[in-house]
C-alpha cells in the first residue's frame, strides 16, 4: 500500500507496508471508502414554477408539469400526466422505413417530425373532490425533485395532500397519494394520440381481477424518416403495445369510457384517499400480461419499490462514482447532480443495434446516445466503478453501424457515422467526431487493462471506420493515430500498424507546421484557425487539448480572447459560444438561443488545463460552474441544454449535455489520470486559489484511493498504483 505526501516545494515519499498481505488487501478496499451519504436527500430541490418534473427508469420516463424552458403549457398536477415508454424503437412518434438507398438508408424508425412526443400523452390527470367540491387538476404548492422520486404537496380547505411519484425497477410508474382526511381522487386520460396522428385504432377493456384498465394502442401518424424528404403516413410508435392503468383501491364501479370521432379512447374513474394512502400506476409493454403484471406489482408493493429505488440511486452515487468534496458546497452539489443525471439516462435495451448499455443525452430529441456527445460521455463512464456496465457500451454501441456499413463515405475516403441511432434506425446526419471516441476507448482501457474490450473496439470498428482516412476533431489526429498504432499492436493486429503510420504524418517538424499554419489564420491576431467569415467560435480553444499545441500560442490566445470581456468570449460569465465580436456580427435568433452551451465550456476549459494554465483554468471553471450550473435565484443546481444571450434557460433542463463538466472536476481541478497497465496514478493538482482544500476518493480496480489537496500539500493513501506527482 502506497502513501504519498508532498509539502510546498519539497517532495518526499513514504511507503508504509503492512506486515500481512491479507491486511493490505482489506485496508486497500475498505479504509478509504467514503462514508455513506444520502445523496437523494441532499440533491432534493424545489422546482415548482421553475422546471418540469423528470424521472427515469430503464426504458420508461416521466415528464410532468411546468416547462420553464419552452413556452409553458401546463402545471404538474396530481396523478401521472406524461409517463412514456422509449426503448429507442423510434426516434420520434412514427415507424416508417427509409426510402434512401445504400449505406445511408436510415432503417425503420427515424422520425424528424415527432420529437418530444410525450407532450401529447394524457394518462392520469387527477382532480381532488373535498366535501363535494372539485378542485380540477390542482397545481402543487410545492414540487420537489430528487433522483429517486418527485414529491408534490397540495392543500385545499384545510386538507393536506402529499404525492410521491417514482419509477420502479420493472419500468412501471406509480403515484402514492395520502390525504390528511378522506377525499376522493378523480382521474382521466385517453389513449395515445399525437399532434401528427392521422388515425387511431386503440381499444380499451377492463380487467376486474387486476383492477385495471387496458388500452391496446394503435394508429397512424405523419412522420419524416429521411432528411430533406416530405412527410409520409405510417404506423405510430406504440402500435401493438399495451398501456395498463391500475390502483390500490377498486375503481370498477366508477369507470367511464367512450370513443371519440377520431377513434381515441377516453376514460375516467374515481378512488377514495385518506391517511392510509392510495396508489395509482401506469405500465406499458408489448406483452399484455407483462404490462398488467408490472402495473399491479408496483401497486401492491409501492413502499417497497420506492425504498428500493431510493437505495439503488444512493448506491450508484455512493459506490459507482468518485467521491468529491471542496469548501464550496454549491459546486459539490453540482458535481453530484451532474452524476445523477448521467446515471439516470443509462438504458439497456438488448435488441437490434441497441445491444449495449449506454447513457443518453436528454428527454427530447436527444434520447439515445449522440456521436458528438459521446466524445465526453465515453470518458465520464471511464471514471465509474463498474466500467463494463457504465463505460464499455458508450463506445461499443457505435460498432453496430460500422459493422453493417451504415456510414457515409466521402470522396476522400472518410467514413462518417450518424449522429444517433436506435434499435433499427439511425439518423441522416453524419459527422467525424468519432475519432475522439478512440481516445475515450483508450482511457477506458487504461482504467481497466481489459485488452478484450480494446479488441472489440478496434476490430471491425475503429480499424474499419478509419481504414482509408482519419477525420480529425479539434486537431486530435496525431494523438488518435498514435493510439490506433498501440491498439493494433496490443490486439494482435501488428500488420495494420503501417497503415496508421502512413495515414497521418507525425514527424515533429510536420506536426509543428500544422499548428503554425493555422495560427492567426485569415489575419485574426492571437487566434487559432480563424475562419474567413470572422465567426469566432470557442472551437479555436479546443485544439489546445492536443499535446502538440504550442504552449506559447495557448498563453497568448487565452489572454487575448478568453479573459477579454469587451470583444472576446467572456460574457456575463465564461464562455460565450462565440465571441462578443462575432455575436454582434452574426445577430440571429439561433445565436440568441445558444449564448452559452455546456459542451463549449468543457472543451474550452479542458484545453486550458491540459496546457498547464492552472490559474486561468481554475478561475474560469469555477466561474462557469457557479453561473451556468447553479441557479443563484433558485439556490439549486441546474443542467440546461443552453442559456440564451439574455440568460434565460433554453432547451431541456435535465441535460446530460453537461456531463463533460464532471471531467473538469476530476481531470481538471484534481488533475487525475491513471493507468492500470502502467501501474501509475498521475496527479497534476490544480487547486483553485479560492479554495484552501479539496478531496477526491477514486474507485480504482476495487480499491478506494484518497487524494487530499491543501495549498502546497498533496496527500495520497490507499492507492494500489505507483504515484506520479507533477507539481
């Protein structure tokens, strides 16, 4: 067991070795394990009038209430307004076959017209009847979000009502309602019918034995499967599926159903509620019996299922992710909030092109993993404890497209993958950021030593995708080519090394020339790869992530543009998506919608850390996290898709598009990097001047390693690896 301690400018090592090997193993695994924290409770935040609710299962999600990011159209209410099933059988609401030919045939289920289709579900809208007076679809006086549940509180005529909504391990959704004195709950809803629906073939039946309403969903919708194509009519995403509604108290005698002129099935029922509580549930499945079973099981064991959900979310946040603490409790909460969202979005379908467990980006059109977002989501997964579950799939899920020749090949030989995919479809938008996936896969290998995983990534995927050309991302081609060489050798494909050597020229003179030629391009001073049109974006900074980027260029660009509040990228906070200078020049509604974005922050700040610009990187990172991911007025962490220029929230409010900022904590502020194959833990500390301490505990190969930072002092204990401290 290794312990390292440094103080000020002197570095000294002390290795303490236990007498018994067995004792070493126990100490390594247990002594530095963080104490349990109830993160579900810690992350609880008041969201009524601020954000809509969001809950996640595996292939089930719940959205409800006030949509602060878009035009608000309703408040959350009692019951279950918008639960929905999404196993990536479709990108939107329709399931039509692509009409394109060749490799760009998008399969079955891509739909550009039906995003956010959950907004058109209407499942269990509740009302409260007190002493004969109906309070229709009441607005909560309080709505609290946690990773495990949504808590709503109502009060009318002296009656206090509490509601807890959650998703069970079986992907059923339940609402547990208790009332301080007896009331009647009335619920209504209808079969699925979308704004793009053309017909409905839904039918409804009752199951008295199970106290359930069963809807056989079906119909046709207008959808657009191919880019640039017109709308066509085809099957609804839910055709052939069963929706089941149930409750803990009988509603058989109160059920009312009717079919409207469109074929939509409407229903309503009432149940009593008191201090003992009433549970209502929703479940959806292709198999009728499975849907009924899930809806009933969550009703019959609601408290147990909720406790299990809470325990599992707390387990993930305690055991699966690195422990982080610092003096600023706001930023600790942001750290765990971002981790909670990242883990909530994991999905395991096991069908078609969705064989691997992977994270996703958001609840709107970004359900599914996206090629660009995966550039940092892969690396976030690499820091989890269970990497086969939370890291491997973020890389390997893309292999299905490559193996099936589902890519766009350009005239110069570049093979570009779609931006996202599902069970039997992929989108019609292509790009080359996949080169960055190579670096993420290598990091996972460094964190596991798993050559079989590396072999899966390389053979039939990386070696095929980049065989003819390596499309770079933010000047990463030199580093990616190096890694592909290493992969070829390690996986028994040494015969392919020469191809990588020939594909990207990497002699020092040429590499330096590639950067020199782009410096101050098009007459833009102290700027890298400036465009002809003068639209200065943060991606100039992203190239600083390359180990070959000249440090003197980095210093000059950061001083001239990152710290510039007049014409540079420093707006109300850092960074603007484009410079103030460009924002004035390119003044459009789109620009206004994306004033600040989370991806630009990660790539920009990551480059500064990699260049060793610690003072600038740490100050700007804290500035960004405190202003972008913590809402000062609400006093809670937030994770918006973007901010508008006027600082109004834009887009999804539970966006895993923010995941890269987890890396700013671990790889940036903490300066951590480790390699099991090399038996080395590297620490390059970047303690912010505003903090006098920081502590991280890492799960490494079944061990918990503790790294404590103080001004001029780093202490490490419990590490199974040799320590390389780089002050």
